[in-house]
């Protein structure tokens, strides 16, 4: 990548640096100065800086690093674990979008627990569970009641699974088996 060393080009780099400094200062000012900072706001800012702007999809995102620092300093274990999960994702922008769907369940009708465990709304087992829900469960009164009950409790469970590696491994093994059973049953 060539660096534009003309006066106009260097101004762009200077402006980007100033934007980072101002963004980090605004984060510090709010989260360290507010007596009870809002975790939901932290999540929204973190997910936004990971999925939008010039560092979307990058593991070296300076504003995301600042947000992780804040979560650690405030001892917000769930938010810290969520940030680590997104940063460990092969595609951080997609990982951020998957977590956005978990934290804002009204946006998509997904399988929140499986999305949290697999790290993607579009993982093959998640698609199997959605197909089963749509093709089998939704057609029956008992199935619809199960779906409503699942959506009432699953966003909280999905948040609990975020960043808990050992629990995710166990859940993934169980969900892999269930997805295979459902997939095999659906292909006959």
C-alpha cells in the first residue's frame, strides 16, 4: 500500500489520527466519568466500531481496543468476553453482526443460542435449526408455543454463552448432534 506523501494526502492521515484521539477521549470522558455507565451503550459502540468505518473487519481497530480497555477497567466480564469473541472471529465484522443480532433480537428471527455458540447467523447448523423451526415447528400450535418460549429466554442464554469457551465446546457438540438428527430427518 502506497502512502500519499503530498500535503493533501498527509492531511488525511492527520485527520484520521485526530479522529482516533477524539474518539478515545470521548469514550474515556463518558465511561470513566459517568457514575453508572450504560452497558447497552458500550455494546452498541463496540459493535458499531467493529462493523462500520475504516477498521471494520480489522483485528487492529484502535477504537475497539479502547472499548476493550474500558470493559476490563470497569470489570464488565460479559462485555469483555464478548469483545474477545468478536476479535477472535475470522471475520470480525461478521462476528460483530452476529452479536448485534443476539443483543437486539427484534432485528432478525434467528436461533440465538446456536448463533452465539457457532459465532455466525449463517453457520450450517444454525440454518438447519431455522429450517426445522420454519418447516416443522411453526406449523403446529405446540411448535409455535415452543418458539415463543424459546424466544423469551434464548437471548439471555445466548449472552451467557458469549465468551464462555468450555461451555461453548460442550454446547457445540450437543448442537452438532441435534443438527445432524434434524438434518437427517428432514432429508427423508
